[in-house]
C-alpha cells in the first residue's frame, strides 16, 4: 500500500506542474500581447507625423515668408533647423472631353482587297462647344475620315507607328473640316477603340 500512496502524490504533482506551465505560458503570451498593443498605440504613422509637423510649423509662424535673420533654412528652434516653405504656383488643370462616333467606319485600303473597320474616338481640352461641333457635322467628318483611311495601304496601318500616323492624319483632317465649317478645330487626339483589319 505504501507504493500506491507514494505514486498518487507524484501524479498529482505532475498534473499541477503542467497546469502551472500552461497558466504561465498564457500569462507570458498575454503580457506580450498587451505590451505590443501598448507600443503600437503610441507609435505615430509617418503620414500623421508629417501632418503634425506641418501644422506645428504653420502655427509657429516660423515656417512662413521672410522672417528671421537671413539664414535660409537654419534656425535655433526646439526641433533643429527650420525649413523655409516655398509657394507653389497653381497650374490650371484642363478637363478633357471625349466623343466616340456611335458606329465604326469601314473602308477598303489602297491597293488591297482587305478592308479596315475602325471605331473612332476624339478628345479635346477646349470647352464642350468643340464636341457639339463634331456632333453637328458628324456626316461631313465621317466622309472626310473615310477618304483619309482609304488613302492608306495595308502596310501603312500595320504596327503601332502606322496607327499613330493614321491618328494624326485623321486629327488634321477633322480639324481642317471644323475650321472650314465653324472657324475653329480644337480636336487634340484621335483614338481607335476598335481596329479590325480583314
């Protein structure tokens, strides 16, 4: 019996050790988790830090124009050298207006039995009046564009450079017709939303 009694406390002691180890591991993990949250909560993101510095220099008045002893960018403030703020001129931003002809143009190519079917889109940074002029004279513009496209050969429209040349030639033809009809062209780019050579 003494052997049975001696084994029982050892088993209990082993179970207690395992429980204490698990509890200890959980305490350590919890402490690490809490320390991580505490550290991350105090850390400022770089964008917030920049905003804070900009606000501080603008409220100090030291980052503005002209003040100081003439030493550019140097000062004896609490944060070290102060930077001088530059005025950035506002550049006008123009809105680009687009127009896409509702139906693609289809024509034969010069010296070939093949034909080209191409969707045409245009852009301008002038006002909406240019797009209105294109819509009003769509029939004349389509006719001029068909004449230009049929003047190109299969080799002329092959590749990226050929398409760029076709685009420039169409732009010039459209602007020429609009100048005749309205006194002003205004189309800056011609695009090909679809381009099928058959």
